[in-house]
C-alpha cells in the first residue's frame, strides 16, 4: 500500500453516520467547500485511481497542489472523527474533558475546573484509565496552587500522593499483564497450538508467572481481564481444553456482571465467547455449543464494521460446528447464504483469520460431498491470497489437505513438484513433525505405486497404522483438528463415502 492510498482507505473506512457527521460539520464552516467535492469523488471509486481524480478536477485551482488538498481533506476527516467519537467512548470523553480543563485553567476559571476534574477523575478511576487519572491529579494540584489554597494542599497532599501511588502501582501491574498478552497474541497468531515436543515441555515445565496464579494478583479490572485471557490461552495451547474453557467462561461471566464492563470491554467479551466456542466444539453437547453461538451472534456494537466481523465469526464457527457434529445437510443448505454474505460485506474490513476459517470449512464440506474442483478452488484462493499472517498450523494443514485433494483428482503429474514445495515449506519453518513426515512420505512414495486395488489397500492400511501410533501423543493428534484424516483412510479402506464414515463416528 502506497501513502497515496491512505486518504482513499480512510474515506472507505467511514461508516454512514461518520460520513453524515463529516458533511454536516463541513457544511456549516465558512469558505469554499471544494474539498467536499474531492471527498465525494474519492468515495465513489471502487479502486483508487489518482489520475482519474486529477483529470476530473483539472480546472480546479486546488489540483495544482493536490498533495496539499489531500492532506487538508485527511486532516478535516480526522478532526470530524475526533469530535464524533468524543462522546461515544469513555476514552474520547476523558480526552475531551482534559482538553477543556486545560483551556479553563488558561481562562483562570478554577472553580469550574475543580468540578470537571472531580467528574473526570471518577470516570478515569471507574474505567481504569490510569494515565488520565494521574494527569488529572497533576491538574488538580496546579489549580489548587493557582488558587493559593495552601491550607488545603497541606491537609490533603499526603492523601493525594498516596492516591497517585496507587494509580501508578495499578498502571505498572497492568503493564506487566499487557506484556504477557502481547507475547501470547504474537505466539498464538504465528502458531495456534504447540506441536514441537521441546517447546511443549519447556512451556509446561516452566513455573507459571506469579501474575497468573491467582486473580487477586490483578489490581484492576483491565488486569483481571488479562489474567483470565492469558490462562485460557495458555491451557488451550497445551491442549487442556477443560481448564481453558473454564477461564474463558470466568472472563465472560466477569464482563457480563456489569453493564458498564459490557459497554467498555466489547472486544474482550467477544473474544471470551469466541474462544468458548472454539475450544468447546466437540467437547460440549450440540445444544450447549449452539447456545454459546447464539450469544455470540447477539453481541452488538455501535460500529457496522464490528458487527459485520461478529457475524463473520458466527458463520465461521457455525460451519465448523456443522462439520464436527455431522450436520452436513444443514451445512450444504447454508453455503449459498454464507458465500452471499461474504460478498455483500466485503466493503467492510473483514478479519482475515475468520474469512480463512470459513473458507477452510467450506472447502472441507465440498471435499466430503466429492465436489473436488470446488474444494480445490477454495484452497487455491487461500494459497494465492496476499494475506501472509496465517497461523503456521493452519497453513500446514492447508498444504497437506491441498495434496490430498490433488491425489483424489488423480493429478499425478502435479503431485511430485507440490510435495517438494511442501517439504521445503515445512523444513524452512521447522514444521516437519512426525505427522507431516509420514503423510508426505506416503504421498511421495506410496501413491505412485498404487497399481492395483491390493497395493492401494495395503498402503492405506499402513498409513492408518502409522498415524494411529503417533496420535497417541496429544501434540501430534492436534494435527487432525481441522480434518479427520483417519476417517478418510477408513473410507478408502472400506470403499465407502467419506461422509458416511464421518457420520457414523462418535465425537
């Protein structure tokens, strides 16, 4: 993305209400409104075409300094967004209040300042905005000094500094949790679950950080949310799903305990519900998992883009639930609606990992239905995507699944080069575990020699036997999370449809 695209992306990201607010506030300002014409022209473009914009406004004076015009329009939009959102979030309200307090200090309107400081400090304290709380305390000191209230300062300075010390302690505590959260997110994005035995042993044998031992270690609500998140993510990665679900349910319960928390921590509530479903699918009953899914669908935000991503998560989970609980007919009936929904909501910035999950699940149902070309089309779209931030384990699964689909299509001329490139990928990223090695060796060495029905059966049975041995290790078994390769082998050995074998298998 070039810097010249920034304005286009900013305009396209605006919601209808944000656009309406921008135009309303701009219309009441004095002077020419040529930049509004530029705004409308850019907003109408499907793809940014700067040459077309320049040609359209070639007779306008502002086009001679087009970079200046774009900068002015961008700044105007950002100013409009700032005022629009200043009343829709606690963070925005506090920034606005502090700005107003500072103006009142310059006007020497100290009594009103103190009233506003008290009100703002309550908001900052209630919602754990530590830096604002501290800044408001320093402003309060400044006002009292200007009022020459030495008696008040003498009487209250110890209490004030003690309050500041508590605020700073909470800030430091939250920062420690935040560091752990960032590390967890980086690791979880790159590698959803641990597969390497050494890394697994290192993680499970290492003494847990003291911050994660008890919820009382978290000194604020934001820190408490991080505590539940970190423990839930930790146990998920080491395949202890029961404990993982427990922590995410505690997180969800904690946020739902207060309307104030639900409003402020929308994303944390969404994440908790999302992970209860992701972890609980296959463990909880179908009725229980659907209940959590309905709760996810009903989580709502004031932003249309956020709501679109909630619906995307809903469809991604629903498609996976259909597969896990063998609701294949329901999934087939839902595919047109899901694909239509994605196309109609592409205007929003959809979260790629969940687009990926939905696409993977649709490709799997096509495979189950023996619609192999449609399945391959989805996999090609994923592999050719410009998005590179795909978790290693998901991408590794896609590479293996891609080879299996080509094998089913009898694309024997393509398989050797595909296997070599897959080997190179696994080797480069240190992902060549026992599961991947066994499956790749089978495709490379056994598939070409299946000259008769007997050799085919023998080869499939040998592969099944090898996999049965290694998946006793939970780290290797996690490779089957997305696709039940054992059931696929059973279908080949028994000469039955893959869907039939899956339907008869218990969860």
